[in-house]
C-alpha cells in the first residue's frame, strides 16, 4: 500500500480511543485502542499526546509512518473553533497530509447509515445530536451542557435523580422510591447519608454516574417521579432530533434517526418506547434504530467519503468492524 493511498481514522471519546489504519480499498490494516480524550481536563497538547500513543502502535502494526488523510471524530470538539484548534494540533504531528476533525457524534451517525444521510442522537455521559446530508450540509448543537440548553445524559440523569431524592426525603418534594434506592446502591440507609458521603468525598464524585441505571430500575418498578424523569429524557431526545431533521429539510422524508450512547443503547423499554411514539407523531417517516456498530467505523467511512472511495471500499471496511 502506498502512503498516499491510506487513511488514519480516529474515534476519541471521554472513556476510550479507537484508531484504525485503512487502505484506499477499505482494507483495515491495523487497529489500536487508547485511553480517554479529554482536552478540557488536561489541555489540547496532552490530550493529543495520549492519542498519539495509540496512533504510534497502529502505525507500527501497519508498517507505515504516515498517511494521506486523517479522519478524526473527537469528543469535546463541540464548537467549530475547537475543531479548528484540534485539527491544527493533529496536523502538527505529521500523521497525515490532510486532517478533518469532527465531533464524535458524527462517527456514531455515519457508522449507522449506508450513505451520509440521517440524524443521530447520542445519550451517554452527556447528550448531543447531529445530522448530515450527502450534499455536505450538516446540523448540530453546541452540546456543552446546560449553558447551551442541554438536559440529560447519564450524568444529568444522575444529578436529577439525586435532586428529586433529596427533596423527597426531607419533604420539599414529592415522595419517591429514589430516596431509598439511590443510597441503597452504595449500602447507605438514607439520602442524608449519601449527601454527606458525596460531599465529603467518602464516595468519589465519579461514581455518581452509577446512579443513572438505578434511576431506570426505579422507574421500571413504577415510581411515578422516576418515570417522569425518564419521560423527560425521551422528550429531549426527540426535540433534538426534530430540530436537526427540520434544519436539513428531512422532516417529511424517510430518514434514519440513529440512537447511540450508553443510555440509549441500553434500550430501556420506557425510554425506547416513548422516543418511538413521539417521533411517530412529529416525524412519521423517520426510521429510529439503535446503533450497534463501533463508532470508529464511522470515522473510517467519513474518511473514505472524503477520498471518493468506491462503494466496495465502504463495504469492505464495514464488514471488518461488524463481523
């Protein structure tokens, strides 16, 4: 394989990084996995250093030193200015002659469709939504938390559950089984004990994410307040998808709506059913489905799109990651 006919694909998330070296014909020559990609926490250069460890291993396995094109789908690339900063940092490493950087939600979307057409909503640690058309038009949101109007995701759901549970226990809010199930997850007998343990860091703050599944279990057992929180998450998912579909003039057409991220991939029946019911009302031609392919496939396909690769190349790459 000539170096001018190869691709480095990167899917870098908040918990892990996947990279792949791919030939122009779609053959996957090497893959590697690395750690989290968190520029806001460690800075752009240190984050790219960590990314470089996986890239170096993949290059060595493929027997190449650089590629023609880098297709990078990165967490925390939420604004165009951030994409530009990250693209400059990747280009400075000399990994490829051309560098395209996109938010990692685009990888989820492209992994789930046969052509660059559709909308994806990712609900993992946070929540985000993007859309694309084959003509290059895209739709996206800043997706930087409550500041940009976002609600939900695993962390947001855990925080909402804690808020309701605290108020349920002390009488400021409606009664809820959350006041029992959340502390019980950590072997504690009350919300007061859990609040104290989290505040004093007897329980590390990072463990709060464990409470999102507890919320869904409590909702599944019939708790009205927990069920209301789950319903609101469904409402938010559909609101984002509807706006993206509208911006791209896809609301009336038969369009895939991909659902990804740990919260949506878990297929909680209440959440899944409500999303589908609401979408059927506002976008009856939309085709919702959960993405199961690895997002790095999306980064590969976006790179092959950019290179104008033949359909056979796309099929060969997809077969590798879905076998």
